[in-house]
């Protein structure tokens, strides 16, 4: 045994083999470590399989898994065989004797060292390269499935006259095969060269020939294969020009051939293909001639040709043919790009019409009436009022609303009503006692829908809720209110077992429930429990007594997460929104099919194109993209996720999309037909925001159809920055029920504005019909304003609001001591040739700091108003009252004043309404002196109205109470101490004496 330590006089420590017990222990620990790693890998696989089976999409899991496995083994084996065969062949072709040079003598030591392990070394090298190649190939499962299942587009590219499917489905797979071939050839060449060198087939410093004939022939064949693949690459590059992106002054992401591509690069690639084929044949010829002379000359010629023909010649063509007359040379190719881009993004049907930007009607009363017929103007901003919902409808700290609420429409009393809707979702951060049982067993779900009218608020600026309280009640009727799946529900929950869940709390205390749905994975099986304990890193799942018969684990609970998991080929819209459909809360998720292989269509970056001021402050609204760079997009799938059961349904929306047909062929049975969409669900489907944002970005340039105008850049637009947000991000699009000039009735629409590039005045207004199930759904209408005159854009309108002295003073007063002002969505409505701008103004005041709607800014034709309500602001802007005022709100707000054709009567009735409102405010304090004064003012105003109307009616006798004959006369006694109210509002019951 060897000795360690100790000097001449010191003790010696004898070191020997570990004892049998230690060896057994180490071996046991090693086996346990291997088993632990194996079970960890198994747990990930097994829990994925269980989840897909629980949502009834096991075919997606198996198809994806077997495709990856197949690609892994096929291409891993091919790579291993290619490299291994060439190593074996190089070893077999080694010379029998090596020259006894210094070089070979030093290599003898390595040859002798690896001789006993040659087989194992060969297996190790081939296994390593096989694993790497297989893993890389497995990542191409989408490319393989699209190639093997591809269906035709029935559209041909304008250059090669091939179906678009060749570029979208075939070319990416051919490029992968080519790349794999290059990798296999290069690795084989390196491995063979090293083997030849090690065994003397190649020599660097030894005298005599540098390579044996066998090594020369072997390496020449590999080089010939490499050059052959290069020839194939040149040929495919010809087609790649149709989908190649390049910098071009007309657009940042130009795709397709230009003049220099078609007239220089395309013939150059053909010539280089021919040269490469000849060069490859020269390399193969060394098998007989055993000389490198001709192959080296041929290879040098190919390199020189690539420089001269593939690089210098196109540069000369660009410099001396294109640049002197660029517009004429590039125009035919720009027209192809214009046509392809408009088709690929679905904007080819966009209707662009001229719009004057100024009103032609001089009758202000008519204009005022037209406002109500043109649009249901939404003053409740879903991106601001979430804290208000939180304060008024949260009920318990363990509930919360999303940062951005959603706009939907519901049919109430036979009429569609724009509604701001949010779900009272689970908020674990609000649970008082944070522990594993509370977070995963007790607090498991949210409860109920909260909805409010989008077009009005109560007298205090609070939303007028149409669905509220806990449990929720209102216009939506009876539905399953428990929310187990939502945008804020990210933690896993274990439900349905012996541990009861908190359903909701009211004045009587906590109500408990137990989940009865079939969602989630059953944990009764101990193997399942062990797998989830490992997968989630939570050992308590394995042994907790809170888990028992019927326990199920719920995870992957956000709507976008679930849809992305069951349809990994789809790109998911950033905004999933809830709706009550068939007595259930359903999350509706828009999904897209995309490709970046549409010839001649310019590419766009989804992450940048869909970014706006909302995504900048809320990452949850960002698009979930499978491909960030795309040049083709379709809203091909509408998906739903049940908020209680988690059930995911995919519906085919675009029945003509070849990309979706390809995926449906690859994953049969996963997507339901469009006819399966119920009428109740159809009523809540809408045009998706992210698609709209992509289209509006493309339309900033591609609204023109003339190549010359496109090249000049004189008609380039831009999406304006959000005027109510200082971040400098783009203004988000807004949903609004409105009527465009060529429409006969209002339609639920998605709208945006454009400004000229680098300027702030308005250049265009865009709206898309978002009413699903109607003939005009998806129709894009663009109103183009004249370039000879300027019309104020959003930023200028906002600046005008802020610079008005009276408005600025009012805002200063609203801010008071510690209040904050928050501007809502600046809505734009085309009206009689002009543009009406409406912006709600919210005040955050007091200790609670939640926003209340206090004022509405309106501008039209240079007239601006800043009033308490939208109706008052419109009346002031147009100098006239609407013929049909909206009904009294249910939230205690003031009733809009009645109208009359007599201006004196109208003025008196407006004064009466203001007096009534002042009386209501005095009652709340209470201030009886102010109340008494308001009642006197009210009585006097009603009396003036009566007298004016009586005089207008030429002798009509005045009744004992004011009752003008106008159809909109006020009610209530003029002499009553309790006062009357204009427009039929009930008189307040308290009187001064009651105090």
C-alpha cells in the first residue's frame, strides 16, 4: 500500500481501499441519485401527460411527443452513422506502416493509449454528436408537421409561379435538411481528417507525400459532398429571394425581390449553382486521378465567382442601373410587394374614403341629435376604473380585479349596451394567514361578475353597476359564479377532497363549498401524488392528510396559458376577456395562425407592433407569439375557457386559412367547426385587438396602392402616442358602438387614429366592424383627411384641453389639496364631416384614492366644453339640447333636463335641473339653508318655464302646477316646499323642517 505523510521521524499514515461497508454505501447513494434523477424526469413527463388527458387534448401531447421522438432518433441516428462511418473508414484506410519521423513517433503514444478503448471512444463520439443533432432536430417538430401536412394556398408567387405553400411549408423543411447535411458533412470531414492524421494518412511535417491516396480519395469525396450541398444551397437561395428581408428606404422590413435581386442575384445564383456542380464533380474525380490539382482550381474558381458574380456584379447593377432611375426600376417590384402584403395581413379589402374633416351642417340642433344616433359614447374607461371596482365591489381582500377591465356588449331590454366588465378573481396576496393549506386548499376561487354601463355614471362619478354585489345579481341572470380559472389565478389549488373551500363571505359568515367539476388531475393515486410532489417541489402533496379521495389538483389556470398549451401552434392574443354565455362564465381568447414564409409580404415584429401604452404598464396584455417575425397572420381560431371547469374549446373561425387547415390535418379533432359556435357565444365574439394593431401599423404605409407614392413616402402615417399617457407609447385602440358615414346603424367597432409621419395633426381615422356574425364583420374603413388643410389630432386636442383657461382653472379646483387628475380614453367619432372628441376626466381624491368620473371634455369644430356630464358637454358644444334625452340613471344621478323647441323654456328647464341638483347636494351634507335656496330657485325656474310655454301657446291657461305643454315638461308642484324636479325626477322627501 502507498504511504502518505510523515517525515523521517514522523508517523506514517497508511491509505488503503475503502471498506466494503463504505463501498456499499457509496454504491447505494449512487443508485439512489440515478433513480432520483430518473424519477424527476419521469415526474415531468407523467404530470404533462396527466394534464393533457384531464383537458381531453391527449392527442396534442402524443402527436407532439412522437414527432419529437421520431425526429430525435432519425436525425440523431443519421448524424451518428455519418460521423461514425467516416471515422471507421478513415481508420480502415490507414497506412500499414508509418514513417518513423519525429511527428509519427509523438503520435505513436496517442495511438497506443487509445488502442484498448477504440470501440468505446467511437461509440462515445458518435453518441455525443447524435444526441446533439437529435435534440436540434426534435425542435423542428413544427417545421416537419407543416411540411408533411401542408395544404395549398391556391395562390402563386409572382416571380417563380409556385404555390405559396412551397414557401410557407416546404422551403423551411428543405433548409433544415440542407443545414443538417452541412453539419453532418463538416463533422464527418473533421473527424475523418483527425483520424487520418492520427494514423498517418495525413502528414504535416513528415517528408514525402502529405497524404496517402486513400486519405486523398476519402477527404475528396467528403469535400465533393460539401460542394454539392453548396450547389443545392445556391438553388434554394433563388427561391429564398422571394421571402428574404432587406433594408429598403420604402419600408424597414422589405420582403421579396427588388430589381437587383431579379436581374443580378437571381442569375448569379443560377451561375454559381452550375459552377458548384462542376466543382463537386472535380472533387469526386479524385477517386480516379488521385490529385488535388483540378478540385483546388475548381474550388478557387467557385470562391472567386461567389465574390465577383454574387457580390460585385449586383453592387454594380445597383449603383449604375437602379440608383439613377430608382422609381422606374423598382416600381414593378413594389407593386408586387404592395399586393402581397395587403393580402397577407388581410388589409386588401380596406375601404379608404376621403373625409373633409369639417362639418357642413349649420343647424346645431340637428348635429346635437345626430350625436346620439352616430355613437353610444363610452365615458367609463376600462383601463382606469379597475381601482373603483376594487373599492366598491371587492368585498373581501382575497378578491381582486384585473388591472385592465374589458368592454363587451349585452342585450338589455331589447337593446345592445356597451358594458365594462370584470371578474372578482382570487387574490392570494389578500389572505390574512399565509400558509400552505390556506393558499392551496381553502382559498381556491373567485366569485362573480361585476359589470357597469359604459355610457354613464351616477351623480358621484361612480359606475352604474348592472351586475354587482356578492353573490352577484343584476341583468345577467343566473349563472355559475365561481371562478376557478382566471387571469390572476396563477397558483395551483387542490380541491374536491376532505378539505372544504371558502366559497364567499357575507354578513352571516363564511360559506364553504367543495369543487364538483371534473377539471384537474385526480390525486387519489399515490404515484400521481409523488409525481406532483416532485414536479411542484412540494413534498407535503405526498403525505398531507388534507388530500384524500376525490382530491384534484388544478394548475395552468390562466386562459391564455391553457389555450397555448392545448394548441402550441397558435399565437395568442394579449387580451382574453370574460363573458356570461349560456349561464356560464366563459373566457374568450383570440388566437392566430402565422408564418414568415409568404412571398413578397413585408415582415413585422409582433412584440413591437402590438405594444402600446397599456402593454407598457401591464405585461399580461402582451401577445404570446410562437413566431415574433411574421409576414402572414389570420385570426383563425376563437377559443373559450370555462371559468369553473377549465374546459378549453377551439373553434375554427377562418374557414379558408390554409395554415389552420394544415394544423387541423396534423392534429385532427382538436378544432371544432365554426357552425358549433352557439348564438349566445357569437353575440360576445369581437374583432381582436392585437390583429387590429398589426393591421393599423401596416396601413401606415400600405394604405396606398400606387408604387410611386409608396416610394416617395409622402403619404406615410404613424400611430400617435397616447395623449393621456406620458410614457410615449402608442395609443391603444378603443372599442366603441358607432356608425361610420356609409353605415345605416351603429355597430360595435374597434377604432384608432393616424397622424402624418412626424406631425401631430390628424391624417386618418380607422374603424373595423367588430360585430361577429354580421356580414360586415372585419370590414376595415379608413377615413382619409385632406392634406391641404389641417385637422387637430389627439395630441393637439389634448393640448387644447389643457390650455383652455377656464378648463385649466376647473382642473386646478378639482385637484384641490391631495387629489389627482386622470384622463381617460380620448374617443374620436366621425360626425357630419367633422370629428367629435370626447374624453372623460377622473379625480382620485381623499384617503381611498380611487378614480371617480367628475368631468367630460368634448370638442367639435373648434368648440370645447368641460362639463359634469356628457350630455351637458354636448349641449354646450352644439348650443342645443338633444331631442331625446337619455333616461334617468339608476344610481341616483340627476335626470337630464327636458327639452322644448322654445329656447326660453329650454333655458328655464336647464336652470330647474341645476337647482334640483343643488338641492340634492345640500341634502347630503345636510345644509338646510342651501336646500331652501335651491328649492326657491327650482320653483322660480319652473314658473318661468310655465309662463314662457303659456305665452308660446297663445292663451293657454296656466294650471295650478307648472305643466308646460312641451312633450318633455317637468313634473312636480311649483309651490311645494319640498320642491319639484325637472324631467320627472322624484322630489326629495326631506324638508327644512325635518332637520
